[in-house]
C-alpha cells in the first residue's frame, strides 16, 4: 500500500479510510473435501451486496471465471470475488470433464464436510460469502476487480493472513461454543488483510485508496460516494476540500492519474456495471443513477470504458 504524506498533517491510512465502506458480515457455507475428479459450479450470481470467497486449506484446484479466465489455486490461497460473479471450482485434471457436484446451499455449517466420494480427499476448501453492510459500499467495491487472489504460501510478510486462515480452519474442524462468531470475526479481519495486500501489490492501478490517503482529496471522494449521481461543480468540490480548483486537479492527477471528474465518471461507470450485472434495474434507471441524462449517452460512455455494450453485461449474467 502506498501511503502519501499529507501536507501539514499526519499521513492518513487509506485502507482505514476505506474500511467503513467495506464492513462485512461473513457467512460460512461449507468445508469442502474433494478427491479424484470434481467440479463445483457456482452458476447463480450472489445477490447485490454480497461477495463470494474461497479459502484453500489443502491441495490444489482451479477457479474458472469468465472475466479472469482459469486461475490456479493451492494451499494457503485466499480467493475473493468482490462482485459475486458466477464461477466454477474444479480439480486440475486434464482428462474428461468432471461431473459437477450439486451446488452448495447457503446454510450454516454443521461440522460435517461436503465430500464428492469415499476416496481420500486431496483438496480442502472453506467456502462462503460476505454481505456488505454500508449503503455506499457498492461504489467503493466497484473499484475492485472481479477476482482477488492472495497466496500466503511461506512468505513471512503474509504470516498474519496465513495464521488467520489456519485459525478459521481449526475452529471449523472442531466446533465449540462460540466458534461461529469467532470465525466470522476472523474472516472480517482476513478480508481487510487481503485488501491490504491487494492495494499494496497494485497501488499504481487503484486511485481510490491513494486519494483517501490525503485529507483534501479524501473529503472530495467521500462526498462523491455520498451522492455519485449529482451534477458536481469543480468550485464546490474545491471549497469542500479547502483548496483551490487548480490544486485539487493537480492532487487528483498526482494520486489517481486523472482529473476529479474523470475519476468520478470512472467510478460511476464501474458502479453501473455492477448494478447491471447484479440487479434487475432498467437501463434507463442505471443510466440516471450514474448521472447520465439519457440511455444513449450512458451506453456510449459505457462502451468506451469497457469495450462492451451495457446489454452484454446483463445477458452474460443471466445466461
């Protein structure tokens, strides 16, 4: 994570500034122990406001996601799907396609692992989802990619998330009084650690946490988050930031590589993309919420940003 010193003030912590927007309530669904050929299909997108996660505690597997392609996972890996996209987890066999396992329901854990055969398991996963609590989380979450993978491995710098992962595994393996609450708290902390690694690794590509690291730009970002569809004026944003128009533009370009309204437009379109993929709102409603006066103007901007039409996103999600 890149932390930029604030002029005349102590440097802010971007992740702590983002944390209120990313508060979650974890829900554990199952401990999965698979052997031989297997495939676990998650073909129903998570409801709006939910994200999926998978903790690989033993063995190896592959996560197939349309947007990211196949991603190899191994023990110690943490996979987070911030937008709850459909995906498939499977073994790494190059042979015949495995028969898909029945989908794992959204039920509480009962201490009994899900297995695909009587053969000794070679891969173990802890699967679940996260419910985002804050009403403004969608815009912050829209800045995240479809898939974040953190490989804890044997890296000493990742000892903390690795320890949390193992602590969750131990609690779920031998449930006791309070295990569920303990695991939920551990998973919440683990999410922030995953995001910390992600932002540090890809800091140059993520303007949001960098903008939140300095007080002037942080104030502007927060009012944008409060009302993303409003027709903001540069003068009022500069006044809220306590700086000049020129200084505000310079700060945005330095921290995010773009001017304030370019940043806002990018976030609006990312939010619109998420709404199209996860909800049933009409194109006109999504365009209005994103601050566009017409569906055609929104569609043109959307295509320029993502090289896809808005309708393609909805058809992909509903296919």
